[in-house]
C-alpha cells in the first residue's frame, strides 16, 4: 500500500498514460519525458494477442488520461471488456485521449478477402507495424498529438521531444541500413508472421513460418516441408519470439544447420533491450545481421 | 512541418541581406551561420519531402483499399472522428452496416454427445437447462449475439439462444438484451433491460464460455436451470482506489421462469410434469403481479481484485439476492428467499506465455439459501395427490424456513497451447425440513426426502482442446452420487463453433 501511495504521489501533475504493450510505452516515454507517467498493460515477454483481461487493468484504465493501443485487432481478445468496465470518457473509442497507434500507418498484409479457414487473419492488416522504425516516427507523432491535447501547456516540450526522437531514428537509420545492406534479399524463417514490416524496411525475405497458418501451431507435416524448403534455399536463420516455446525452432535448426535468434517486438522482451525502442532495434539489427553473416 | 518551410525561405532571404554589409568578419561569420542553418533547413526539407511522399503513398494505398483514412500530421488537429476504419478496427468478426450504423453479429453453436447410466438425465443428473439432456445428441444451445455502440451515450447488446429439449421441443430464449451507459460521471454505470444477474462467477457467464459441459449443481439448484436472469436495471460503481473494487446493485423482476428461487416454479422451461414432485412438496403460486417495491428482486455484489505477485491474480466477490418466492402457501402470504454467495478466483500465468498458455486457474463459489415457505394444505388442491399416510388425508404442510447450501470448486490447467485439463467438485445439501419428516405418499409411493434439496455430490474431470479460438472439443466424465438414488456415471463430448464476431472474454 505504501508503494502504491508513493506511486500515486509521484504521478501528481503528470499525464497518466496507459499503453497496451511495452513498445508503445517506450515511445510514450520518449515523447512525454518527465511530464508523463507511463504504464504498460502487457509484459514485454507476453504474447500480446493473449493478455488476461485482469480486473486490475480496469482500475488502471479508469484513471488514465491517455490510452495507447496498437489497433488492427492486436488487442482484440482482451481490451474491449476492460474499456467497458473502465467507464473513462477520456479514453473512450473516439476520444482524443485514445491513441490508435496505426493511424496513418501504411498497413501491410491487408487481405483482399477474409476467411478464417486460412487461420487467424487480421482484416485490417498485420498489426506488428511498430518494428519498422519509420513507422515508429508516425506513432510518435500520434502520441505527441494526444499528449498535446491532454496537456496543451507542455505542447512545446512534446514537439521538441518528438523532433529529437525522429532525428535520432533518422540518424540511426543510416547506421542500421549500412549494417543490413550486405544481407539484402536474404531469407529468414520466423515462428509467426509478425516481421513483414521489418523485412520490408531492411530488404529481407521473411516469408517462411513455423506456423502453417497464423495462430495454428506447427504440425509435423508442415515442419517437414519447411525443413526441406530451408535446405533447398539454404535458409540458415530462424527468428524466435521471446514468448514462443523454443523447442520446435531448435529442432528445425538442428535439422537444417540453422541458428535461432531470440527476438522480440518489445523493449525488455529479450535481454539487453530494456533501454527503449532504439536499443531494441539496435539489438535486432545487430543480432540478425550477425546471424546472417555467420550463416554465409 | 509547415513552419519549417517558412523558416527555410526566411533564412535564404537573410543570407542575401547579409551580402549587403561591408564588414568581412561579420560577413564570414554570418555566412557560416547561414550555411549551417541552410544545411539544417535542407535536412528538414528532405524530411518534409520524405514525409509527404510517405503520406502520398498512404493516401494512394488507402484509396486503392477504398478507405477514407485520416492522416496524422504532428501538431495538427486533423483527426477525423468518424473514420470508418476505426469502427471496423474494433472487431475482427462480422460487422454489418454502413458508416455510423453498424453492429457486430456472432453465432455460437454448442452441442453434446454422450451417455449416462442415469435414466433421468434432464433435470435429474443434469440440472442445467443447457446441459446435455439425454443419451445421444443434445443441442445445448445456438447463441446469436448482437452488439455495438448505440450512440455516444449507450452501448447495446442482445443474446438470443435457441435450444432443443430432450422431448424434441424447440425453445427460443432471450438470454440477455440490454442497454448500458458508456460514460456516466462519478465512475457509475447503469444497465437496463434483460440480463443475467451478477451473482458470483458462473451465473453471468454465457454457456459457451463455461469451462465444463454443464452448470454447477449449486447454481442450477439455487439460481435456476437457466441461471438467474430477468428484466431489470443495474447500477454499478467502480471505486476510485488504485485496485479493482466494484459495487453493484441490480433490481429485477422476481417472477418468471428464470427467477427459480423466487416467484417461479423452478422447472426447466417452466413445465411441471404429472408425476413430478414439486419443490418443498407444494405447488408454486406466482400469478401475483407487482404490488409494491418489495416484490422486486434485489441483487447486490461487491468484487475486489489484486495481483498477489507478478504472475498471480486474485479476484474475490460477495453476492446476494433477496426477493419474494412463490411458496407462500394457500393464503398467498408473502414469503421471502435470501441467497448469499462468496466467490474466489485465483489465476497464475507466467510472464512468458504463448497464446495464453500455460496457466492455472482455481475458481470456487459457495452459496447459502434461506427459503421461507408458507403453510400448504393439499386438501384445498383440486388434484390433492400428496397424502399424509398417518391420517390418510391430503397432507397439511407446515410453514417453515428451509436452509440449503452448496459449493463447487474447479481447477483448470492449460498445460500446453490449446489444451486445458479441468477438475470440478460439486456439493449441495439441504437441512431436512419439517415437511420431509411427515409420512407422505404420492400415488401410494412414500416420498421420503425432497430430491430438489437432498444431499448430492459430483466429480467431473474433463479435457478441452481448442483447434483455434473459434472451435472447441471437450470430453467430460461425471461421477454423480445422489443420496437415496445412487451413483451414476456419464460421459459427454461437447463440440462448439463460433462464426462472426466473438466478444473478448472477461477475466
């Protein structure tokens, strides 16, 4: 209780921000600085599609000034009942305090027709867009806009922080592109189709998955055909999200001589990425480029 | 970004002005500054062009998608509130309607197949109205759900359930249909319409979201085969504290077949068969309407939740339901029922989970019912079949208070993605009433204990497999022990599909 009271006290005068996942929380901290108090609902190691709608989240959302959600059905399985319980007009669906991270994002993987026989397809496109740093700039702008509306006094600060963040991304982008340049066109395997934005940004091909269809766990026949394809195409790198059971990826890796690279979309999801969004992309670019270099 | 453009032009202009001064040093300095500024402006320009190109691509992409998307410009206030894509982004299910008028539609079909050593499955071993009701196949329910925001003030939902009983007769039930406020001040929320009473954990849950094939015994006995639900209104208050703490109070009609312990007969689909012994051995009398406010059913509930650790959550609740019942006796006198319940839910889910697995969830509900009955004289009934064997005359049943209690406790273990193993223990018991001590007979047969209140227990292990979130296969075994009837074994295989919108599950 004492800790709660302290936390409440330190939050006085700050915008109370709730982000559904740790990546949005990290960017919110970049933009808000010490003007905001940011909480992420999902832990960085959790599967963001399957978060428990814990009653405690209702209390958090009830007190929030700004809610940042990824949208595109990322939180479809759990956010709606929490919002209904939270009864907070500041963050209701169309309120300015409800940031839909995907506003203005050019969504990839928007299906021309939706049919669940093809697995759990998102009608609004692939929701894992934030891993493209250029999209992070757009999300940061969406967040800065919401913060400015929530507390117009600090408008200049948010604007300056936004500019600084976008410039940092631009500067790092040159480095990242340089690091990834030798691997243009390289093919990788992932567990789930959550990397198309990263692949497009850095010229990679991440089109083979351990899942036979989105949301369907690997089957022996699918794994067998994947192993064969990997051998034929000499694919030697498998991306494994932090929340996935590594056993299957390791077994495929041992059959194909590939290496597995622990990855995450969320700062703190893998060791050494706790420092925030830019550190996370640093980690991904480093570890993936190293794995690709070693695989040659 | 627009001010930057202006800035860039001004800088260029100031550089030209600088050339008109004669001091070389100042000129050089200014030139250097201007060059720096120009470089910076150039960079900003490039960024603006990049952003504009990006936006152009987006607009073109959006147009090819036939969407009217709002685009975000930093610092600008051009957020389009009626963005249709935002409306569709709320659900991945079926959504019908044009801009501004829409609703989510979903359909859940739940079926069972199996067998039992009991011959009285419907209403005997299986008390729930949506339980498997016969050997062979059962349509447990086909639920259609309609939901959406009504306007900026209300959200609406309706749940209509279609089922077929053991006799092959079809039933259409309005499970729920209510309006709920979206943003009342003071952390309040009001619901009005037909709804499941928020009593404990199981009662407000729709059949497709149950962790077992059937309703717990204590729920079916005290809150009715179809659950306690009726037209009414509910006010809830989320307390302004740093943890979840909510109080609610519902007022609902106390009559109708879905108010079992109140002014209802308490039978599945309200049918009392010829040879069926009524609850407390007396007929229900519920044709009385609403005379005063006491004739309503009142149901308060308080729930509180804490995270006991990073991976463990606890939810505790206390519920009650108060109202008049239908066994006031021949003189139609008022008798009341009081039901009290406590519930406990504990869930463990590790920080690293895939598709929500693994997890362990333990849920327990205990209830106590105090049911007043009035004096009942079978001599005054046209069909005076219940006879007092001592006197040979139609029975005269005393007025008294009947106390019943029961609980269920269930453990679920999601041991690998898409697989859940469950174990539930049910127990119900009623204190022997004075009417049960009389030497009564029906059609010459001694009555003994009231089977609607006699002690029984049940143990139910089960295994559930979810091929995806939208389908389910469940195998369950029930070991039943009914005092004065005996032991029974049942095996049920449940299968279910979901089409269209599927609302996210609550905790």
